[in-house]
């Protein structure tokens, strides 16, 4: 008789089914063990004729040993078809032997040890096998018990406990079927949510990659084109060629930096000095004490600082500029300040990419922040902050 194997959870994709399998392995195992031990003690307590002791003792020994084996096997390996089939077979055999295993005075009232054994079996079978097999198996136990009680000369017990067993079979089957259906629905909803989360994560990664690419282009090629468009440099000048070569070196350096594992470390002060070499025409007073951070953090902070300095080149040429690096209690700050014409941050158009993505957006990718203070005629101060404190 096939049965659905019941095993502990083995996959995170079906947590509800895993929990159901786990519970409906442990409970039947404990129920069979406790019932087997109880029935063994009760069966040997009353051995008045026509009970045949030479049959009762071996029967109790077999059923008790089976209960222990059932519990251990179910606990360790789950409940499969062989376990269910043997359990039903042994129970039906015991039921048919009621005339020689149960004393007549304890048979009425559904209180005999075989009545308890039959009830345990029909309940366990409904919990551990699919309905198409568990219900026929339950009916087989009902028929065996009714036949055995009738053979023992107690038609009332045969009828009454058979009715109880039928009710137990129906209730346990319905309850298990409803739970399995609800659990399947819960797992379907869980999988749907997981797929949605994965799709959202993939989309977010794609968007972040696009934003990172846009930041890099803004900080290099687009910045150079802006200078050309503003006629800040001649199209055939040596400065333009140098600027383009620097942009190519910057993009190559960024590609190499992204090849570094996320758990690698880097000297932020050295990365900031490298940023200054990419802007040779911008004099900067720098205060950069040694500071080691995670490589992705160093990349994001350094490139944000580069974007801030590039803004000075483009919008405040000739301004006196300073850059200061500090680390205190796990918090790293980099301040870029200039005494240029300044601006009103609230009036920056939404389509302007520099501060929004190249500075604030880039810092957000590492869980940091960027504060921008500026006003017309008062210069600009950009403060980059990142903390490794959870």
C-alpha cells in the first residue's frame, strides 16, 4: 500500500510542507510508542479464559517491539509505505484474534487494549498516507475489529467501536486533507513572494549597475564634454587630450577596483590622493591621515570626493579648495570645501545628475550619507560620512 513519505524539512522552498512533515512524523511516532507500551501493560494484566496466555505473551511482545521500532524508524527516517502497511497488517491481525487475546469482561465499553491499538492505527494512517490509501486502510481496520469482536460474542462492542473507528477515520482524514491543502496554498504563496523578491532584487541590481555606469560617465566623459560645451577648453588643445586620457585611465581604474573582492581592504587616504592626481589643474589643500576601510567603501567615498572636486572645476574655477579626512570611533568623514560662488541646493534641477547620483547616490550604496551645505556667495561644503558601527 503506497504512502507518502513523511520526512523532516529538507528545503527552504516549501517551509510549510516541511513543518507539516516534521510534526506529522514526530506525533505518530510518539503516539504509536506510548500506545504500544500502554497496551502491552494492560494486555498482560487480565488473562482470564478464554484468553490464551501462550498466544497473548508473544502477541504483546511482537506489538510492543513493533511500536518501539516504528517510533525509532519514523523519528530517524520518516514514515513511508512499508511502515504504514506493516502497522495496519499487525493491527488487523490483532483485531481478528480478539477472542483469544481479550478477556470478555474488559471487551465492552471500547476499553480493551486492542480497541486502543485500533484507534491509534487508524489515526496514524490518516496522518501519514494519502487519502486514496489511508481511508481504505482505516476501513480495513474497522472491518477487522468488528469481525473480531463479533467472533468474541459481543455484537454490541463490534457495532459501537466500529462506529467510533469510522468516525476517527473520517475526522482524521478530513483534518489531514484540509491541512495539506492549506499548507500547499501557503507554500504557493511563499514561492510567489520569493519569486517577486528575487525579481525585485535582480531589477534593483540592474538599476544600480545602470546608475553606477551613469555616475562613472558623468564623472569622466560627460564632465569633459561639459567643459568643451562651455568653451572652457579648445577642442584641439593639449589640455583636452590630457583630460580625455585621464578619463580613460579613470574608467580603467574603476573597472579594476570592481574586480577586488568585497571583503578586501584599501587605504582611503591613498585613494583620495589618487583622485587628486586625476585633477592636476585643481590646487587642493589636503589633510589625509592614514585610514584603512573596506575596498568598496574606499571606492565609493573616493569617487564621491572626485565628483565633488569635479564640480569645483566646472562651477567654481579658481576657488580655494580643501579636502580633509578624519576617522573617529568607527565613523569616517571626508570634507570637501571651496570658497567659490556657491549655490542654492534647493534650486538644482531634478535632471542634474552630479550631486544627486555621483555624490549622494554613490554614498547610499555603501550605507553612507552626503551632506551638502552651500549658499550663493558663501562657497560650498560637502561632507561624506560612513560608519562601520551597526
